[in-house]
């Protein structure tokens, strides 16, 4: 047999196995709220090629390749079990099984590893209503994520979107913007419009579109919405007084702000300081996209090496706050054409990072450059550490953090000499460490951190939402 026939034959075999996995992955998700992943990369609603690529990724972080040939038996055994809602990483289970020396069968190994998820090990979640107040860039991405994660319908349920009516055809235009996105591509599924009830129906999710310009004047209970979590995406109100207007509306229980909060509001970076959230907190801030990007790696480095002093420079994609062409703007420089210029501006991320990590107070400075790209940004962390290290040690540590630490959902790790910003569109991590760009000289290091300032940030917002609603499911295997 020639090499060509050999490689193509193995490829066809892997395709066939991936095709067989799709209905199993879907059934686990729809019927049991069990989300299947490979090294934290979701397989739910994935195509054959996407499943194979997720397996291929493992080669970047492990010593050997991972094939669907390895994970398929794990998935088969999981299908036989009565599992509670959870996240099931069949990639890590397969790798761990190959390293296991106890001589167990796949059936014995999977049953033992998933023992805590068996027979109702976790309580079935109570469905929680969610309202999006504002439907801009972050609002629409959150809508996509909530619809994608609807699962069996027992978790978070997007019930309504609140916007100001823009005129004739508003509902159709809102649906069209959800359906097509110039950066993130087409919506994964089907979208229809119900003109009579003023609603968008996305993958079977009935989402009311409510028109209002006053957050205190909406009676959500009139739409069957009760004890809802409201996400304010407008940025119009950022303090407790302004955001408290939402709580005056019947049907709203808690408010989550997708911008840095002011005053006494808790600014939460999930994975770092989310333990600060109390049941009594009715208003919470998810901080900024840049704060979410830099705080996890800063925490990881500070925990291991200590940070003496540092500077954070963010190379940030332009946003709606800037002008397309030169025009008046109340802020310095931001009035100049965003698609044509690099624009030096300020960032509060360094100060905000110290709020999330008090041990870094007074140690960080920060600045930002807006650049002519529509999405994906880069944070450059220029740090002086308390302990000397090497390039190999630092990268090896951050690789471990991305795979096995409590920050594995926040930090991703890539070692590719050809990676550029568009490669990270849709990245679900708050931070992606670019190992090829890392610089280390004794106690001095420079870390390059990519982040999808829209999608990655929205995933962090969703993680907070899952925590405060009680639908943050356990992950298996447990690292």
C-alpha cells in the first residue's frame, strides 16, 4: 500500500468514527445536559471536520497526537451511564487512560472516573430566565452563546431582548443582525420572526423583543418572565444607582453589567475573584474585556514567580466608541478615523487588574493603542518578577496552567510561529498565551496575550451568569 493510500484510508476511517460520534454527543447534551469536550474545546453541534480538528489540537499541548480512535470508546461507555449535568472532557479521559497503569478496561476506567456524576450526583438545575438589555456587539454574541447552550432547556433560557425601537422593520433588522455577523460569521442554526408577538425564534428559543428606553418601566412578568437575570450591555449606567432601575421592574432578580462597574460594585473576573460573589449581590460587573484578558495570566505569574512591577500595553481593535471618519469626539484622538489610524488612548485595565488582584496594587501601569482591525486584541505584559526564571520554565508553567489549573477555562496556550490576530476570532478563552513570542531574561519577562475582545469576553460574562444561576456544572475528569 502506498503512503497516499495509507494516509487517505486512515483519514476516511477517522471521518467515519467522527460521524458516529455526532449523534452521541447531541443526545448527551439534549437529554442530560452533558457537554462533551476535548481539552476544553466543545464538541457540541460540531461538524466532522471540527471534531477532527479539536483532536488535532491536542498535539500542541501533549507529547503525542490524540485520535477519535482513542476518544470514541470513552464516549461509548459514557453513553451507557446515567450521568448528571456536567462537562465531560473525553480528550483528557482518553489521554489519562492511555497513561493509566492499573490494567482496567475502558468500561471500568470510565465508570470510576465519572463515579461522582452517576445516578443524580448533581441536582437537576432549575430553569433560569435571562433578559438582554441592549442588543449590540456583546448582546448579540451573548444571545448566540445562550441559544447554543440551551441544551435540554433546564439551564439558562434567553427569554427577552430590550431595545429602543428604531423605526419600521426594526424586528426584521434585529433578527438579520443576529443571523449574519461580518466578524463571527453566520448564526449556527435557524432564525425566524414572529411579527404578531414581536419575537425572534432562534433554534426553537422564543425570544421576545421588548421596546423601552426606561429600564424601570418594563413589566417582565407580563411576558411570563420571573426572577430573571438581566444583562445590561448598553454601558449607559455603570453604578449602583443607575443599574438599580432594572430591579424596580417586576420580574428582574439580579443585574449583570458588561462594563467596568463604578463605586462599590464588585468587578468580577471569572476564575480569579468570582468567589467574592454573594447570594446577596443583586448587581455585579463583569469588568472589561481587557481586564478579563490580563488578570488570569497576571495571577498565574504572580502565584508562581511574584510580580515586582509591570506595564500593560494593549493593542486593541477599534470599537463603536470611535468614528469611522474624522469627526467630533469628546475624547482625545478618538475622533480620528478608526479604520485608518492607530490611536493612542487610555485604558483603566491596569488599575482594574489591581482591584481583582489586590496584591498587585501600585505595581502596574497601562496604556492602549486602538488599531484598524475590527476584532481580536493583544495585551503585552512587560513584567519584572521576584524570582528568576527561563523561557522554557515560564512557557512550560503557563502550558500547565492552561491544561490543569483552576484557570484552564480562562487561559489558552498556543505555540505557533505563524499565528496572527484573525486566528483567534471566536476564541472562548479570556487569554491566549502566544508562547512563540514570550521573552525572558532573568527576572524580566514580556508576555504576549491574544484575546477576542468580543467573543472571549462574552464567554467570561456567561461563566458569571452560570455561577449566579447555579448552572455551573462539574467538569470531568477532575484535574
